[in-house]
C-alpha cells in the first residue's frame, strides 16, 4: 500500500521539509528549483533559531561593542569615545535585525518560492508521512511522494544541577532577546556562545564572570585562539576563570540574585546566569519512533544527507540534527547539496557523490569554517594541529605573530594576535588555518578557499596580498614555511 494512500491530493507533495529555519528554507528552494512541490512545516517562527535567538541577534548585539573596542585601539580616535554604549539603542538595533520577532517577511519569501508553509508541530507518522498539529485546530496529515527532510535544529542543554530550575538560567535565547542589562552576569561555558555573550554583555555594562570547566577557552580550536580571546576579555574587564565547575545553584523563590556554588568550595553571586554548555538535537518529539529511530537522537547520514538507518532512502537530515557541524552556514551548504540530490533522484538524473562532487557534503569533513565574533575574534577552517595528528597526517605547523604584519598595526595600535597554518607534507596543501585577533573574521574565506580547493602551498606563494592589509599575514606564513623547509 502506498504511503500516500488515504491522504487527499491537496495534502500530498513531492517533498516535505520539517523546520523553516535557514536550512529548511534552502532545502525548499533547491527542490523547487528542480520543479518539485514542497511543503515546509514550522511550529515556531519562520527563520528559526538563527534568525531570532542566535546568529543574527548575537551579531547585532556584538557589532556596537566591537566597533567601540576597535575605536579605542586607535590613537586619536579613542579620545572620541567619551561614554558607555547606549544599551537602549543597541537593543533597538537588535530588534530591527530580528524584525521584532515577526516572521512575516520570511514567510512571504517561502511563498515566493512556491513552497507551501504549514504552521504547526510536525511529526513523522511512518514512511513519507507527516502529521502536523497546529496550535489550535485539528491535526493534518501530509504525504510526500519522494522525500521528507528534517531540519529542526538543536536546543540548548542545561546540566542536571541542584537548584537549576528555580535559578531560571538564561540560554542563548534569553542572552540574545533580553533588553535589560543585568548588573552582574555569570556565564558558564567557554565555547562560542560563552565567549561571544561574555563580550556582548560586558560591553553593554554587565560585570561578567566567565567560568570554564577546562584549561582554556574555545577548547575545540587551536589553544592559542582561546588564549588570545581570554586575554582580550580580561582586558575588557571580564573575570575569566578556568578549571572551575558549578555544582549547585540557589535562587530562593526564583527571584533576586542567584548564587552559584563552585567545585572549589567557593560561591559566586550574580543577577543572571547564562549556561552555554552544549546543544542537543531537536528530535525528541518529531516521530522518529514511527520509522524505527530513537527519539532525541542525532541522525546519522551519508554524504548526501540521506539518513542511513531508514530503508528506501526517503528520509534526509541536514543542519544541526545530523551533528556534522552545528553552524548555520554549514547546514545551508548541506541543504543546497541535499536539495539538489532529492531533485536529481526524483527526476532520474545521475548523482556525483565522489569527494568534492556536486552531490557530496565533503566540506563537512575537511573544510568547515567557523568564526567567533568575540572581542577579539577567533576564526578557523579545516583541521587543527591536534586533529591532523589524530587523523594520521604527516603535517607541519607554521605559526606567525600578527603583530608583525604592518597592516595589522595600522588596523589597531598595539595589535595582538596570532595565525597558524597546518600543512600536509605529503600532498603539499593546507589542512587547516586558524587566526585570532581583532578583525580576523574577514581573513577566513581566503583560508577556506585554500583548504577546500587543496591549493598547493607553492602556488599560494604567488597569491600576492595587498600592502598594507592584515591579509599580508599570508605572506608571513608562506615565508615562515619556506624558511622552515631550508632548515
């Protein structure tokens, strides 16, 4: 019996996408480009976490903070900064960029693609079927002729600590949509969300304490990146503490200050506490059990984003839920490829799933770029030195001091920063590049092109950077590599 049997024709589509964030929207765009009909199911705002509680609002909050910090690094300009940030103006700017949490514009964009937006909670209901339960009204059953794509994203993880419910902690959502500056803010977690929000709220006027369980910040990057960011945060006034964990929280009645008990026996009092301690897939209530998968699990996929454990190949997962890289831009990359895969398979076109082929998400394993827009910034693509070693590469690490680049010192007096490239000695191309320092985010795409393109290092010698720009760091890296080969 067909999975579409019993479902009215008006509720049957070629493809159903669950989740209307940036990833789901790109998937819908690509399958529409192949001439397929598509329904996009969303229970919250069209635009998802990224648009309203993550990438967009966090960068809208951070930009004024970093702009002022950059001005204070330039002689003759710092004297023009005579007061604190206007938090009201910063919040108003943030509100503009999230369209005051109104998703009408993004919903209109979906409609303009020819996609059908179905509002409600979407759950799988067996092969190629999705039941949508609106906030009011009866459930509706949809059927897909070819594919269902899961793009539901992830949720913040809160640790199981005594007193955490009563403490009413912030997650990334409260940290990006709040419009009141707490006098004291404790940030628990030293990954991307932790360091970015420590920068933002310190700049907005909070006294911020950042607690890191490990030995440094940004533990998944090169160690020096965390060191550079930590030094910058300390200079800005953030109290950075490492090798410390929270064991208990107390906020009697759920109001007033919150007290954090630390594993060294000490206590920390704050007006708000933000936990930035990881993410979990938003798959606990999307009907995975109806297709033989465990609710709440990450969805393992192949190079086309097809879920491995589901027979007949109709289920796809892209973005955070497949755990390749919890980054919006990487999820959109997956959606571009998976959407084209779905279209090709539906219309009988051949696939190219060879590494770096048109239908393979090869970059997920070799060239993932990421930027943390803290003050200062940290940016990386590809493998770190430790990752290259664990993967068995015969690699060479090349380090340079960004303060030796003339353009960096013109950008900021007394510039402090570092750069590293990891070279595959057997194949002669870059495995990874990391930058840390003010303004380095704009250097990253050149590194991404070099890593993804597997450009020979000897050819990069002929890629002449403009003088005097920070990008001359590439010349310093090339010179350091060449000199090392003569030793």
